[in-house]
C-alpha cells in the first residue's frame, strides 16, 4: 500500500529509529500519526523487524502477531512462572533472524507480561542481555488504552512488588535498562481547530476545567445527528440496538453471511460469525486493500447482496465487489502459513454504531457519543472525543460529567517524571 509522506516531526522519529539501536517508546495524542511512523519504519528496510501486538485483533491490524504465542507465552502468564527452555529454543528459533521487536498498543501489555517477554527472549536467543539482545520498539498512548487486569490480578502484582500493572513499571526497566521516549505533538486529525485540540488535550491528561467541560457539552448539545453520523457507545448493547434498528428500517430482503472457521484459529475473531446485511446498510471495512482502494476503518454502503457470498460496497463514489477474506491467526510462525487455520468472512461489519473501544484509529467528520451510565475506564471519554475531526461534528446524547474524565494516576506519574526536550524527544 502506498504511504503518504511523513510530517517533519514524524520523520525525525523514523530517522532516529533507523539510525540508533536502543529501546524506544513512541507515544503521542490521538491523531498524531503513531501508526504512520510504524508503517514507515517497517517500509524503510533498515532493520529486520518483527511486528507484534497485545491482542489478536490489534496484531491483525498491523500485519503482526500476538506477543503471547510469538514468544511462547500462551495466555498472559505471570512473569515468574517456569518456562521450558528447550521447547522455547526449538519452536521459536526463527525469531533469532530478526533484530527488532515492534509492539503496537504497548499500553495494553501488563508489567509482568513485559518481564515475561524479557525472560523468554533471553531463552530463545540464548543471551542474558535484556530481551535477549533484541531491540524493543513500542507504540501506543497510555492515556487511551490500559492493560486489561482485574482486581485479583492487581493484588497478585502487588504481592510480587510491582508498582502497577503498566508496562513502564516492569522490573526489566529497573535493572540498568531503559527506553528513549518520543512524544508526537502535531495533531493531524483536528488540523485548524486549535480550541477543540486544546479541549481534547485537557480531557486526555485530566486538566480540564469546569468551564471547558461546559463548553464541550454546549457544543455537543447544539449539533444534531445526520444520516452520516457514527454512534460511539460505551456498551455493546447500545451498539447492537442501534445497528439492528437501523438495518430493520431498511426495505428489502435481509441476507445472512456465516463465517467459515478452521479449528485452532483462536478467540480473537476479526469479524462477526454471522453478518446480516441489506442494500443500503452502512458498513465499515475491516482490512487494508492491497490496491489502495480502502483501509481498515473506511466506511461504505452496501449496494448489492448476493446468495453466492459476496456483496457490492460503494466507497467514495466507487463500487467494489467484496468477497470473503481469509484471515491467518496472528500467532502463526511463517513456516506454518500453508497449513494454518483460517477465519473466512466478509471483511466488514455494520457501522451505524461501534463501541468506543473498537473505534481506536478511526477518524470521522461526524460522531455521536453515548457513554450510557458514564465512563467506566480511564481514557474512554478521550478516545471517543478524539475520533472526530472538528467540534462542529461532535454530538453528545448525554452531557459529560466530571466523573467521565478519568485518568489513571500511574499514567500521570509516568508522564510527570519524563524530562521534556525539544522538538520531539522527551
């Protein structure tokens, strides 16, 4: 896929990655282009790069693999559990051919899992250096996505002297190992709307005042949804109800398309098992097209449904026939591909509404937000608000309350202790 040129700020990070060898964390506000930097780094060809992510869906979106299966961790195992040295070295020897391990959405990697990655890479690469001498390049924004851990697991981490569940509190970083942090500052998504950008930044770090919150509520209450407005909701039921009701209101026959799933694919399924569609349905694409006609997150409209399993989608005035897409599990080694299990389904889903969590990476001109009973996780409100390109496209079903602005204190501590330099190195 053809890449747009990077901004000057992004290019500085790319140059640093290409010309240095230390561990790096690339962060930044929503819409600053972290994924763009990752893609250019991959395309540069300067290093042998292995790309991974914390979940199967996230790994599929960057053409990578999950860190769990990639490094022989299975599920998210505690860092101090026993590892089978011989099995790791035999099954994962191919990893030694790579110089760099990229981890996307690093904020979803827990501290103990980061230490488990360090331990297993030392075993796989037969080296006592941190991460077995492999360079770690991390992308993500802790203000947006936290690691998914329950209260019992937090107690487990506390017993093992972890300060928090966040990746930056892993023990590997305490032992004369460190990473350089780059923070992208230039917003690409909300260009030209400086006041709205300021409000988003205040929501992100929790510094928003009551007057600023009131301003967001006034703007979000003035605008009215249109046929092009995407609903972002905190709960799956709200999304299901909106999509079901909108689909039912369309005239014509409903078509159902069921996925074909091979045994062993795993739990992170990239598309719904059964997709119900009608001509006129709004859909969002779930893959990047090799001919640059759409990307993961592009919105279109169903024109034609067939009994043969394919549909026609209109995107930006052009019509394309879309057939079922075969996904390979993100945790398969390269030599497994011919015999790998597959998940075969139309690479799209209904898109009158999506959950806030699934909206990561989206950019929309119009969004409506429904947090239901309120935000239930740090960063949730910020993720929702930052999907829209300008304040004129923001709609709120319910006014935001101060309790909806949630920032994890560990994240605040982490960023507070970083010495900021110019222009982008922090």
